[in-house]
C-alpha cells in the first residue's frame, strides 16, 4: 500500500466545520429570569406567554390572529383538518417533505405542482389545469421568497377551492404589495424550528385573518377538546410551551435588525458569487422581500466547470457544510412513488439536481461569507 507522506496532507481550509445554519438566540438577564419564573410557576404550556407571543406576532405580521402550535407540520395538518375538505391537495414537488406529509396526515392525497425556473416557487399557470382535480392548494415560499400568492388566489377563487400556505421559510418576508407574508390565503403556517429566522426551539405559528378558523384551530390544537372533554373534531396534541412562547416574543424584538444583517450577508454572497459563470440565484418577484431562510444557488455544471455534487463534496473536504435542498424532490421520494403521474415536473427535477444551499445564519460573521466565496471562486478556477 502506498503511504501518503504526512507533509502532503493539506489541512482543510476551515479548521472547524462551518455550520449550514445556527439559531440566533440572544439570551439576556430578562429572558433568563422569565425562564426561571416559568419553570417555578408550574404553568409550562399554552399559558400567558404563548398568548403574549401570539399577540405580538399578529401585530408584527399585520394579521387578525395567530395560533401558536408545536411545529409547522402540525399547524398545516390542523388547518387542513379544520377546513373539512374532501379530495386531493395540490402541493409543489419542489418543497420539503413536511408539506406533502401534512396533507397526507390530514387524510388527503397529493397532486404535485410544477415550480417556476426563476423563482423556484409554485408556477400558477402550470397549476391552473390541475385545479378541477383538487380540493385545495398549498403554496410554499421557497427559501423565504414569497410565491405568487395573488395569482394563486385568483385561480383558487375561480374554482372555489381554499389556498393555504406552507410559510415555514417565510417569517419576515414581504409580498410585492408590501404586506408581510402571513396574511394571504385562508392561513399561512410558519415554522419556528432552529433553522428558521425566528426560532422558539421547536414551534409553529398559524396566521389567519379568519377569526372563526382561529377559534376552531385553538380547539383543534387541544385534541379537538374545547374544555368539556367532548371532542368536536379529531384534533391533535399541538400546543406550544411557555418557554417557546417567551423565546418567540423575545426573538421578535430583535428580528427586524437580524433580518437586515441577514440580507446584507446574502448581498455579499451575491455580489461575489454572482460574478462566477454558472451560478444562478433565486429571483424575487419585483417589490418582494425574502427572509432568506436559506441561500440556495443553482449550479450549471457546464458553465461552472463542476456539478453540484462535486461542489458539495469539495466544500465538505474544506469543512464547509452545504445541503442539496430539496433533493430528491417530493415526487421522487419513496413515500410518494404511489402518487399518480401528474403534470410535467421537468423544472422541479432540474432544480432538485442542481440546487445547493450554502451556510447562512443571521449572526454569521461577514468574513466567513468572504472566506466561503474565496473558496468557491478557487474551486471554480481549479475546475
Ligand atoms: C417547507 C417546509 N415546510 C414544513 C417544514 C416543517 O417545519 P416543522 O419542523 O416546524 O414542522 C419545514 C422544515 O424545515 C419546511 O422546510
């Protein structure tokens, strides 16, 4: 066996693994004290801190009500259950598996919808012919870029089917009309897990302008039990904890500042990597603002000189995390192979095979972004 002399083994560019994402949680004395009070109070779940968070979040989002839940997947399941629909739900295939899982757990079949090659969100015109076959539509704000909610709403209105948003990535995003993501469709459901722009550890938040739906959802997250132990619907155990509620209210205070920092980091990535051939960034609808939950980049193997998988492998060797997100696409995943063939999903398949997400978190040092850009530039030059 040939021995490689130790002197030729080059250490990775980054001595420690650069994480893909880190939650930005500022722990101050006020929060610590509040945590202690909750722990001593004996009231650990669904109490005044959850209610305070719901009110602060509704204010921030500009919606009538928010309903805090244990996570986004549960929130989506509860919304679909409360809508009492029968039939299949159209879901983009270029999404995280939870979008489809929620529809299935709520008792629906799914129909896969195609995505737009520039915005990477569901393509309303491609979806239009599917509408007669579905009971509802789920939009998704890929990586924080708001999908074309107004056009989707128009199409849903013509067929009389409800529109729900998996807004897992969209806390802090704005629609082109300037309103916050959260206020469109029947309901929009955010994730507050550790990889999101606002995190409560684990958590979800349903935003809606339909106060009757919000009331039903409050019962639904309590097993469907309004308090008299006569369940009115088949709900779930979907409450948010008080500690999570506290984290939510606390995080909301500094979120706008962190979102600005995050956007400036994305600008930094874009201005450096946008100059390289074969790397393509997500296009936002004019006037829209993204939360940039993730920084996705499409790699055109021929023009960049290396395919997505090789780039991921070379980054990994240098201790830089990345993710092939969402690959495989939902319709390619084992759990969904039984879904009847639907529309052409070529764009989705191209996105899934060429997308990479690079490290991004709100308190990420700008020099780290520069270092990763230098590395990607060198990898491109070395072919
Ligand atoms: C698009 C999408 N929907 C739903 C979820 C599930 O969120 P949660 O973990 O809060 O259930 C995620 C998680 O990242 C997601 O990316």
